[in-house]
């Protein structure tokens, strides 16, 4: 479903990714772990088509990113801090996004907002949202069109303990539906709860791979 084969990325004179090889299959959740600057976010940005000048091959649902598809098909993602139109409400932002592909309507938008504890009838603009509310809106956006693949970079940032637990259960349910999830998190509990395997990155290289039961 998702694969990177010998992917390297160099920006100016700096090596960002160095011969990355990884894969995540259908119904599998795979974690990316490592310290700040290790390459997790940049790997995800390449998968999502944000960077095209990499060498090697990235495939999502059989499509080669940058060659057969500019962006990965049927993929929902959160990369870094979700960006929204600040003067619109959460619902208005998601409805605008939903209207681009016209795959879903009002009911699906409202349901996914409620799924992450947001009120779709709330008129407050996104500029007045807390970090946690913005993060939950980003999660609703990633899920609402029922994608087959989820690319999630630190999705639990800003969430309190109760909401983080709720979102973990939401993502586990998505995995059980057969979705493929690639998840980056600094929290080992999140990784151990959701993921089947992990890849550890350091200085743009994969330095280890293990089953998550080994983290217990």
C-alpha cells in the first residue's frame, strides 16, 4: 500500500534522507520513531508529494509518486500543524475541502467533527481555536473522505489525556477497517497501542526495525 525504496533527498548540501526503505501493508499501522530532525516528517512529506526532487521510488496504492501521480491517491494526512482559513469556522473549513472532490456531504463532515469531540454548529472561527482543537480538526479532515491510507505526523500534539485516548481508539478502528496507517509520534505509548511495527530513524537513515511488542 505504501513503500519507499532507496529514497534519498538532498537540499542544498545537506542530506535529509539517506537510502530510506520502508513499507506498510493493507490493514497495517507502521510507526516512525526518532528524535527531532531525524527525518520522520521529511519522509512523510515525500510520500505526500510535497517534495519531488528525491531519488529512489515511492509508491502509494501502486502509483509512483512524482511520476504516475503528483499526490498519493486516497490518502488522508496531517503533516506538522494543520493549516486552515483562520476567519472561517471549523465546519466551514472542512466543508470547503469536501467540496473540492465532492466525495462527501454535510453529514460526513459533521459526523467526523463529532467523532473527535468538535461541535459542527460552533460558530467560533478557527483563529480562536486552541492547539488541541486545531489538531482535532486536522484529524477530522484526514479521516472524513474515508481514505485507504493515513499519513499522520504527531497527530496527538496538543491533545489532553482523555482526548488522546479517544483519538487512539478512532485510529485503531480505522486500522481494523483495513486502512494503512503510517504514524510518527514521540510517545511510545501511542506507537505501541496502534502500530504493528516501527522504523527508527536517525540523521535521515533507518537504523532499526522492530515489532511493537518488543517495546513493552
